[in-house]
C-alpha cells in the first residue's frame, strides 16, 4: 500500500543538510533571483491578501531584492533559516519524495526569516496586499498542500529559536549555527560543548494520537477537549513521556483520559505539527474494555460513536458557518475536525476498514 | 498480530500521572517499606555485584531506610523522580500492559534518585556488594527484561534534569516540579510562564532506524558507523528534523548516508532508548535504487547484504570474545548488533518475511 500523506506531511524540498555549513554557497543561494524567502512576524506567516478566496492562504514568496533592506536592518543576529532546494511544480507523480534527481541549478532555494523585531507596519509595506496570519487558526490550515510542509518546517524552526535562546545546561547565551539547525552555547567550558548533546539541536515533541475501536469493532472513542470549538469531537492524543514506546503511550493516554483499556495498537501515519514543533504519530488502538471515566481536568467529554454516526457527519452537508462558535447552531449533533487533521484521516481509515475486522 | 516488544520497551509500571502533584501521597509512598528506589551516580546505575553472572546486571533495589541518610545529605534540591506503581511478578500474561486492575495497595512504588553530588565511595558503602555501572555499555543492555524499561524511564528523566537546569527562554534557573516531570522557570515575567510551552517538559528525541530492502527484495542495506565495534554492521538511523514525517525522515537519512532512494516505508515497532532520551522508530523501507555512495562523515561503510549472509551471522555460533575489539579476531566477516537492539529485530522481521514480497 502507498504511504498516507497528511496535511503538513508533503514537503517537496531536499534539505541538503550537507550544505548547511557552507556559508558562501548559502549566501549565493540567498541572493539568487529565483530564491523564495518566507517571512514570519512573531511566528505569524506573511501572506498575500486574497479577497477572492477568503478560505485560502497564500504564503508570500519574497525575493532577496524585496527584503534586502529588511535583512540589513536585522543585522547579524537575525534568524535566517535555510529550508532546502526544490520545485513546487513537480512532474514526479509517483508519490511524495523530497528528493529529486534533477540538476541543482534548476531547483529553487527556500529560506525563512524571522522579522519579529521589525514593526508589523514596516513589514506590511514591503509589498502591496500583504497580511500577517497571526493566529495559527485558520491561516496555517488553508495553505496550498505543496507549501504546507515547507511552512511547517519553517515555523517549527523559528519557534525553536524563539524559545531556546539560552543554553539549558548553563544558562548562557546560545548562538545559531549551520543555517539554523544548531544553537551552540557561547560559554567556554560549558559541559554542553563536550560531546554531542541534544541541547544544541531543534526539539521535536512526539505526540500519540489514536482512534480507539470498541471491543465489538462497531464504535470508536472520541473526546472533546475543554477548549474545542462548538460540538467538535476528536481522537484522544497526548505527549509521549520519557522511556516509553509508542504503543504504551497510546495505552497510557487513553487510560488516563477515558479509563478505557487498550490492547493491540496499529501505527497508521505521521504528521509534523508546527504548534510549535510536534510529531503527531497516528494510530488505531483496539480497546479491551468499554466503561468510560472522563478525566475532567483535560476533557469535557468522551463517548463511543457508531460507524453510522461518524460516517454521517464525515460525509454530511457542510457545517453552518456559525457551527464552530455557536453551540446552538443548527446542524449535526457533533462534528469532526477537518481533513487537514490527522484525526480526520484516522476516522476515515477506520470507516474504510471492514466492520468485521 | 501482537505488538512486538523490544528491549527497554516493556515497563510494568503505571505512571499514575494524576498523583504527581500530591506531595503527601508521594512522601507516603517513598517511605513505604516495599518501595524500590534506584540510585544513579552521574547517570551510572547503582547495581549489585554479581560475580556468578558477569553478563547480567541487577539494579540494586534500595528502600527508604537504606537511603534516608543519603536523602538528608542531598537536601531539598535533590532530583528524586517518581516512576510509578507496579509489580515485577505480573500474573497478567496477555502481553505488555502497564496498567493493572489490582488494588493500589498491592503495588510497589518505584522512585529514582540522582546521587551525583555525593562521592562514589559513600554511595558504595550504603550496602555490601554494590557497583556503579558507569559506562552504559554493556551495563544498560544486560538488565532483566522486566526492569530495563523502568531503568530507561528513570535514566532519561535524570539525564534531562542534568542538562536542562536552566530555562532556555531566559537563562534563569528552572526548578523541578510534579515529581520530576516538569521544570519551571523561576524568573517572574518569563514568557515561558505564560501559556504551555515544551521548555517545561522532558525532552524525547524521535530517531528513525530502518532496514532498507533492495528493489529485488533479496538484499538489505547495512552500514558501519565510524565508532562501531569490530566488524559490526547495523541499520541506518538518524534524528528526525523539524517539520517532517517519519516516512520522509527515513527517506532523507538513507539518502544522506548512502545515496540510496527509498519509496514505501513500513512502520515496525518502537523502542525508548535512554542515551540520553531518544525514541527509536523502527521501520522497513523499500529501495527504488541500488547504487551506494557512502557519507564518509558519518559512516565508514555501507553495503547490501543477502538474506543468506545476514541469516548466517544472526543464527551462527556466538562471537569469539574478542570480536568486539579485535578487527582480526576469528569468526564471521561481519556481525549484527545484539538482540537488545531494535536493528537486530528489524533484520529478524525481514528474514521472517517471504522473500517474494
Ligand atoms: N512537550 C510538551 N509540550 C507541551 N505540553 C506538554 C508537553 N509534555 C507534557 N505536556 C503536558 O501535557 C498536557 C497536555 O496533555 P496531553 O497532550 O494529553 O499529554 C499539557 O497541558 C502539559 O501539561
Ligand atoms: N537531538 C539530537 N541529539 C544529538 N545529535 C543530533 C540531534 N539532532 C541532530 N543531531 C546531529 O545528528 C548527528 C548524528 O546523525 P544522525 O543520527 O544520522 O542524524 C549528530 O552527530 C548531531 O550532529
Ligand atoms: Mg490529551
Ligand atoms: Mg500527557
Ligand atoms: Mg493526556
Ligand atoms: Mg545516522
Ligand atoms: Mg541526521
Ligand atoms: Mg545521518
Ligand atoms: Zn552552556
Ligand atoms: Zn525563563
């Protein structure tokens, strides 16, 4: 079977990790007129205002010329990250592969730049028709599929630089290296400088997210987080803890949040999630018990839903526009997250499975 | 199919996360005479000297009474971590499940204590016949299977406290909370205190490790890291990067290290790896190209091996005792990592698969 590709999961860039130490090559790439530079203001992506399509977010593709004054203003301390080389229009149709055999010259270089220290007004005046997608919802979830992965990569890296400015081992300032993929402590003699330590590298948090199937195979377990919009229910999920397997993390989080016991766990697919830098590990899990006892600290509710119930809301009419905010809006009694969420894909995968499995 | 259980992957404890804020309950558990406390000196586990079984490491199970003087000497700044409640002798035989329905009273509480600031001599004098397994090899890999997961959990947490003493957002001191599962910045007004941020939580690094199968299905790709012992070859592996899927990380690392292109990727199993706190995500990957171009910065060599070659060394006679250190030792022309390594299990899984798949 083909690998599933979730939203944020398709990234057409070759990261060219071996070039990250080559300052001259990077500088040449940055100045190339075909190069695309994404700007972020306090992690808000700078996008093109597209009035015609309000439900679609187009990242603005800046060139070096557009932002040369901005770069100068930022000075040497700036967070400028190399994303990779690639082509948005790929003629390669046999599935997602970040690697392309074409000659390097024909590929576009991509960078991301943090412009938080410059005023929003100044950034918005670089070009006409710009906007800052300050809130991750819905902006981050309406990107063209082929750019969503690039934006996820960029935003995760910038979020790391924003929160990890200091060496966690000694508290001194850490400085960016290797085109944004490393931060090294600047204090001589710091233990973090002896040997290889994760303190110097971007942090990615593994999270398990799982659709739990009832012992009779006829229902699935969905929950409502305390801050979920409207009547939305979704898969249970949780951060992995030190020293556990993916499978045990699924069992532990489901038990903690719902009291349901899980036996076998089956990996489905994964999704990078740039809020700020998680790796969603999507699984199906087979319950060995049914009684639900909701952890009221984390969830408002958790329930078993039949195949028919989820199939109806999944394939049903579009939600009324106020469904996300108004609990008394018309429409179905509950709804699922949109297709961009891996939870949605897990539900879909279960609906496609034979009910007798 | 049952889930595979790798070494370090079986952990019989219920972590009881909801009790981590209950200082009184934790104190009672700590003082209970049945409670087991593991000691680590600079991340070296304190073990029982077992001369009869030199290739077996038994963690010393300290009681509160054994270490009450040690606890006093450490004072209030000590790193004492609650691991969970459990039973080593489980009558539950239907596979790995950290959760048990038995009454809490019958379960043993487990803790881990960092005693680095006390001299080794003093620690070794707590009881007769103690030893510190200072080097992770081979000590960490010869634990009883039922304790390996507990030790992995404990060591990952202590390694985090050792390297993340300071707030990465502002450089101030961070203090331990919630029985060892949180560190909070102590500086008023630090941005890390507003909202939920990963800076406060233990770090787990996802790593992909993969057995790559040749296009004809007859061979697998193995490499030799620069610092591998003797003639050992193993699966390629690498840290996941921000904003990528598990599947793309497999493709990227294999391409970086060997030049081989990979198409479909199949998840196999996972393994917590406490050096210092990785999550090994084991996969099989199907190559779409064959030519190897070794990344000499990371690997000494990479080669395709036939089923017969790996089957021979996997099922062959035990290695001569000097095989790990002496490149000219007698025995097979190469060897695989031991059964405790997930790489070993990936090779085994491939050998069991039909050659025509
Ligand atoms: N890396 C992390 N980032 C953010 N929150 C975390 C992290 N690890 C544990 N948590 C805690 O996990 C809670 C969410 O619960 P869950 O996602 O079910 O594990 C958060 O409110 C935090 O208290
Ligand atoms: N979290 C991390 N911890 C340690 N090393 C890392 C980490 N992330 C990236 N690296 C780098 O990855 C190298 C090992 O390569 P690989 O395991 O193939 O990705 C190390 O030598 C580091 O330079
Ligand atoms: Mg949760
Ligand atoms: Mg959790
Ligand atoms: Mg939870
Ligand atoms: Mg590697
Ligand atoms: Mg790597
Ligand atoms: Mg590598
Ligand atoms: Zn430092
Ligand atoms: Zn702080």
